[in-house]
């Protein structure tokens, strides 16, 4: 069975937000993620909930980017996709994901 792997890019408000998002989404040593879900999307802001019950706000370029990220996170949390790698450059966060 072939695994489909692809890249998604999300434009953040600035460098700091891209770095923060890349670290929140990063895959762990056991190939899982710390993300438990999304609490809210308000305009260009997404609030991500981690498995330790903490919440973290990330500012993205616009509302459509925040909604795309929300959809991707939901796919990861439900096990439909897995994160392989997350990287950032300037204000762009890129995540490599695979279909499960």
C-alpha cells in the first residue's frame, strides 16, 4: 500500500507566529502530536488545545488560512492524517502530512 504524502503551507502574521505554530504542530518521537483539538477560530486567530489541556493562540494571515488550518488539525486529531514534519521560514509554516 502506498502512502500519500503532501505539503501544506500556512501564512502567519509574522515570524514569531510561524515559529510558534511549527513547534505546536511538531511531531513527537513516537510519531504523535501534542494537539488535542481547536477551541476556536476568530477572524485570523486560531486557538489550539494541546493534550496537556493548555491552549495556545496563533495569528494567521487571514480567516481562510485559519479555517484551512482548523480543518487540517481536525484531520490529524481524528487520525485521517499524520504529521511527518513541520518547518517554518520567515512567516510561512509548512507541514508535511501523510494520509492514513
